[in-house]
C-alpha cells in the first residue's frame, strides 16, 4: 500500500478520522546551489570534493560570507540541511590561515560533541596542524593538561565551561588570548532555566576574553523555532544576523495533527499519547512503511518500543517466528528442561539443609502435588521451588534429615 493511500485511510476511518484535527501538505523543493566562495582555502575545497561535496547549498555559502564580514550569526534551517558546514567551514578556514587562532565549540551533551569531533576529524584529514579535542567530565587528568597546552579547537559543554574552564582561566591563557570563534550548536535546547544559566556563563566568557584582549565571534545553529534571532541575542548579548533561508532540497511532506481520544468526558482526560503513537506506528509498520517515532526520553522510547512489538508481533506470532520444531529438537529441549529442573531441585534441597528447613512426613492420604511445602522447626511454612521431577525432590529430602 502506498503512503498516500494509507494517509487517506487514516482520514476516512471512523476510528481515526475524527481525531485528526489538521492536515497540511507541502510539495517537494529542489536544491539551490552556490559555488565555493573564492576566499575559501583550496585545501578545504579539495577535502570537501573528496567527500563528494562538489558545491555548497546557498545558505552555506551565505553563512561563510557573513562570518567573513565579522558578524555574529545564527543559522536556522531544517534538519539534515547541512548546518554543520555553516560553522565548520569558517572555523577550518581560520585555523588554516591563522595557526595561532583558537576555537571553542559548545554542545548541550557530550554525545553531540563526540559526534562532531568525528565529523571534524574526517573533514580535516588533509589539513595541516589540526589539534581538535573534547574536554568534558570523561577526559582524563593527564589528557586535560595536553588539551590546555596543545588544542586549537576545544569541544565541550556549558557545564564544563562553567566549572572546569572559566574558574581556571589562568591555565587556559592560550585559548582566551587567541579565541576567534565560539560555536554554539543546538541553540533551541537552551531555553528556560538552562538558557538563563548559559546566558550568564557566556557573559563570564566574554569578560574573561576581554581581560586577555580577545573579542570572539559567535556562530550559532538551531532547529526551526519561532524566534531564533531574539534567542541568540538574549543568550550572547550581541547583535546577531539571522539566516533562515535554506537551499537544501526537501521531499514531499504531509503533516497531520492527531489528538488522542477522550476516555473520561467528565474530567476531560484523553488516552495516553505514548499508547496512541505506538498504535499509529504499528499501523504503518504492518503496511511495510518505514517509520521513526521521536520520544522525549529513554524511558518513553522503551515504552513505545515495547508497545509496538506487542501490536506488531503478538506472543503467539513471536513464538512462531522461531525455527520449525523437529522430533530431534523437541527431544533435546525436553532433556534440557529436565536437567534444569533437576538442578533447581538439588539447589533447593541444599538450601533447605543449610537453613534448617525440613520436609513434613507425607501421610498415605496426602494428595500428590507438583508444588511441595517446606516446614521450619518453628512452625513457619513456605513454598519450595517448583521442580519438574518429584522423584528428585523426594530423594533430596530423604538424603537431608532435619538437624
């Protein structure tokens, strides 16, 4: 089934149709390219071409030109539009032309810093004297001294900048004296209290840079938000140029707003959104449509994944996906089960001997049960481990008389 037919089915279904409150369709848009700026170092151009980049998108070329003019910049384009090159190209250009220059990258998480380090290392393989390192809580003490002394590009996070770099600025004299660019990625993540903390940390950074005679330039990148320019100005305290026209190609998109059904009209309570998202994702997966579900936390991701597995592969079907049973495999499985049951029974008898439990005498009228009962000398009763062989359990009890 095509995606268009599946979406039409969602809209016309009596179950899901009334829950879709808005639909927007956007046509595909071709890419808008621009040549490499003439000021860009030929070695960087060759490194880009070696990775298959024959020309830049229009917003990437405009970003390089705006940074070259000395303007503080925030780039706001959609996901996977090439925002990384908007700040990596000016940074690499500065490090190639000015070996004494220093650059500071700020990411909200350590994982993002590691990803960007791998990207920069791959891009700068053919460039001379690139000393790029991460500096965070996982950096060993001996490596920290090396980073302070040698690095010309440091990747860190706001917490480490606040507690590990700014208070020890006398050890980072080379960085602060020659700091040319401060790159802040994922700008949209710095909102609320976290954003207020970063704004104060950046003002401390600027004050220390002025103390050492440097005036860094800010380059920021953000996902699509309503007020990126205003957010950037509030965080940095500087006048910022906003670049929000993307030259990257985009595919055809259809946006649907799905409102979970009301389960309690009196209180206005709706069904859990994670469960509804799981149902929709399972519906797409059953139709062989590749689906991605974005969640706000790891716990939410695990809950959604478990629900999708339940909807797409019930227990009976999950068992049926194993290898077909044969007489030999059934015999092997039965033998292994008996061995495990006998081992569990032996362990249970050993525990009974060590703890002073004893088995009560069996009367002739007692009924046979797969679950036996252990009796303590104090009269407390507790169920014993369930075993697959009652004979093994009786033999263990007979071999261990009460002490």
